[in-house]
C-alpha cells in the first residue's frame, strides 16, 4: 500500500477530484493549508497598496491506495492539477505499512 500526499492549487481541486473518481479512487482527505515553495509567497495589490503574503493558500489531498495503483494515481493527479505555472504543487508517495477500517475491523488492503 502507498500513502499519497498532494499539495495543489485550490482552484484545481474539482478537476483532480473528478479525474480520481474517473479511475475508481473511492476516497480522499482534503485540507486547506498554506505554504510556499519556489514562488516564495505572492505579491498582491489591495486598495492601491502592494503587499507580499508570506504563505500561499493550497489544498492538501491525502489518499491511501494499493501499491499497484500508486503510479496511476500520481499521474492522474499531476495531469489534472497541472496549469504550467509556478506553484502548481507537489505529490509525495510514502510506503503505508497498515490500515484498518474502523467500522468493520478490516485490515490491510481490504480496509482501503
């Protein structure tokens, strides 16, 4: 099993969700987060004054998938989230040692 963490632009969330549903991904956790990468914040103009924000709003997706599906899921996230501009995000893949479905007690891949 693999644990996938994706940090994407908020306006790309619905496109990513639809793309993942299209390949049969049945669930994910979505969190609103803030951060910065190479873009180092962003400059905005408010009432004629320019100011720089230290952190940029992002959306973090967390998914648990079978190891066999991980590369496909990462590819789908990348394709759906890509705008070609700086700040599109990152996808991380980590090994997942175990999982349990609380309602039924199912363990391992059956719990996904």
